[in-house]
C-alpha cells in the first residue's frame, strides 16, 4: 500500500494503492515554476474515493468496490526519500527524484507538522526557504515579523504579546497556579484557569482526591495503560458507570486518536441513546446504536460493558445484553490496537470531539464517570493518576 503526491511534467499527481489497484488523479492545471508563487494543495482519500485540489480547482475519483484502508507502516517522507528503492514503481510516473522548491504548512488529518530542525525524525539537505530569520509563522496569531540585526522581532496584534506573539495579554498577569493553564477569554478580555487533574479552585490551588470524576464539558482524562504490552488485543473489554442529563457526549475513547487510521473502541451518547463505535482497522466503522430505551440521559447511574471477541461485539447496559453483532464475518481485522491509550470525557485542550471523531460524536461529556475497568483486571483504573484538565470531584451529592 502507498499514497504519494508528486510533480509530473508540471502537473500535480496523487497516486494511492490500498491493496488492489493503483488510483491516479492529476490536476487540470500546471503549477507555476517561477519560484515565487505559492500554491495551496489539498489531497487525500475517504475510503477509496480520492480527491486532489490545487488552488481551489478540484479533481475527484469516485469510489469503486474494493479495499478502503491504507495499511502502511513506513515513515512519512516530505520532499524526497532516504533511499530511492523505497519508492514503489507504481507510486510515480517517471523515475523518482527529490523535490526542488519550498514547502510550508503541512497538515495531515487536522494536525500540522512542525517543519523545524528538531521535530522531524530525520532528513538531509534542507535549507531555510525564506532566507531570513522571518520564516513562515515565526510570529504567532497574525503577528508581523521584521528582520533585525540580531535576528527578528514581532509586531503583535492587540490581544497578544511575547517575543513571538504567543502569549495572550489577558494571561500575561494571570494568577493561575503552577498546576494550571491560563485560557484567555478574548470576548470578555479576561482569562480562566484550567486545572490539572487533582486540583481545583478559581486559581487551581486547592488539592482534591476523588474516585468519581465529574466532567463539565471542557474536561478530559487521558489514561495510559501500563499493561498494554501484555494484553491480548483480540479480546478487549471496557466497563464503567456513568450518569448524565445530557443527550450528546463522548464518554470513553479507547485508542490513540492521532490519525484517522488508528483503531478505537468508543462509548458515547447520541440523542440520549447509548452509541458504540468500533474500528479494528478498516477506518470506516459501523456505529452500533441501542434504540430500545431512551433512558441514558435521565441523571441516574448506568453501568455499561463493551466486550470485543475478535470481530464479535457484545454491549451490556445495566447488566442486560442490548447489542450482539459480528462487525466483520470475514475476520479481516480481529485485534483492537488501541496503543495503550484511553480518553474519558473528551480529548486534549483545543481538540474538539466532533472533529477528532469525524462526526461520530458531537460534544464533550458532561456528567460523572466511575468504576472504570479494562479487560478482566481485578482493580479499577486509578483516574486520579492519569493526565487531564478541568475534572472535578464527583463524590458529593451521589
């Protein structure tokens, strides 16, 4: 399998092979090779339907029956490769050669790559395209960069300050403690403090302990499973208690959530109904909806367990079996490669649930979670010892 974007005879080509055939898309217009025109390129695929967009002019290749997952385990190369024999002969029309030109702002699956000296895994023969210390987006938040004798300086917009305009003026004199992040509130010209797990209060200076986690909508817990290396990933299990009066929300996401091809097991609510989504490697996952009762948003505690036995999925709600489905009788993928990561309530700050889950779930969770157990472990996972923000003590009033 491969996915390759290349410059061929002045045109941009997208080629990809998901295991059955090579699909080729080519732009309708040539790129300017005068060395001073920037082009905006969008390329990718949804299943096996590809798209290629150069400066707003789109070419789409409709999907045909066949493979729809990209199985690649190689490094991601930009501008060239470490060895030309890594390039599949079908991935490019002519003999492969390295790119000569400038590349900036690479975004893959909504994540921008940092094109710096230190962030990539490796590389060779790369120069600064700008030619000055004012590289692309050196000054953040629309700051203007000026070249100086000693380097550069940033002229910052009204609400930002710092050497690179990276700091909100509303956070420059903040009183958030060492266990907090300052979140600027531009609309009210103020700030709020986002408290790390185990801390609360306006300035996050009050230490707390809890075994019931309360989520308020901009909260999340990220738990790293210390036993991941010993798990049998063909037989996964996740169980927990939750309570909420909201009809939408992501309760739990078992998986790395770094890109669209990561395996995951997700539990959440949609229209007040329990919704389970599992992806074992096909990328296109089938949501399993429980429609018998609409009782999950009633403010009561509900106990749910999801069991994955290869491709057979069982879902229990309040100890009643409510769903039993084989999501792939062909058994193409049978393991849940979740990377040892579990999220509860949402994802990291600035990562919206509807974007990360590609619309599978609409909102962050508002409610309480307790008694989380992975696989057949004899102990509940210690939510307090994970990473997270804005999680409150849910012990009172239960």
